C-alpha cells in the first residue's frame, strides 16, 4: 500500500497530464472556430452551442456547406434527431440548408477546410474522453483524503486535488481556514484559463 506521499505523487502525475489535455482542447476549439468563420460564417447562428454533440456530429458527417446541401433533408434530419435525442429534426435540417445555400463563406479549398475540421473534431473527442478518464481516476484517489477543500465555493474535486497536491497534502500548514482559502484562490487564479476551458468541455 502506498504512503500518503506516494498517493500524492500519483495525483501530481495525473494532473501534470490532465491540464495540458484541457489546454489542447481549448486550442482546438479556437482553431475550429476560426476555420468555421472562414468556411461557413453563418454556422455559429444555427446552434446555441456550436461545440455541442449535435453540432459536432453534423460537422463530422457533413462538414462543408456544399455537403450539407447535397444530402437529402430527411437524412440530415435523422442525423440531427439521433444526435440531439429528438431535440432537433426536419425544421433544424431545413434551417441548416437554408443558411448553407446563402452562405458567404470561402468556397476555395473547402476540401482542405473539411479535412482539418474533421481531424480537429476527432482530436477533441479523444481528448475529452481522456479528460473524463483522468477526472474519474483523480476523484477515486482524492476521495481517500478528508480535506474539506470541496466545501470552498467553486472548488470541485479535480481542482481540490490540484490544491491538495500543490501543498503536498499538508493542510495543517495553514493555521487558519482563511489562509487556506486565500491559497486556493491563488491557485484558481493561476488556472483561470484551464478552468474556463474545463467548463466548456463539461457542457
């Protein structure tokens, strides 16, 4: 059985990989947004969440405005219905095709845009699967420690594990709860970019 220091070392290793994965997803979302703005600028008005499951499934299957127009409306509606669990259907399919038909996006090199977009989506899905797996393992390890860190407003399990590993598991080094909260706040501030992306991944 590992000592506390050994378990903390495991947490530190997991977190060392975890946050770069979150950062990579953020960069992929940014690049995907830029490509869509060039190829199909009207697209971001179609879904309330451009990177939600329904939208990503659509882009993975019919990536360019031309491909969205080539497919039968009912086929497109079935894809949306399945991906959205019946939230979207024929009306949304017709809306997509109408915007695709009247798009002012760049037509040249659309095949290259499509290839890059599909690869980015596959990479995002893979990274999000990894992030979910890391979250699960971090929670499994961290639940063995009674730290009360998650009682601090805005601190979830993974962030609490990050704070805990940063202080080497020695909560007693803080003589007052206010000092611990201040330290946690500093950690949160340093991870602001990661946390914003993490919220994005969990939607």
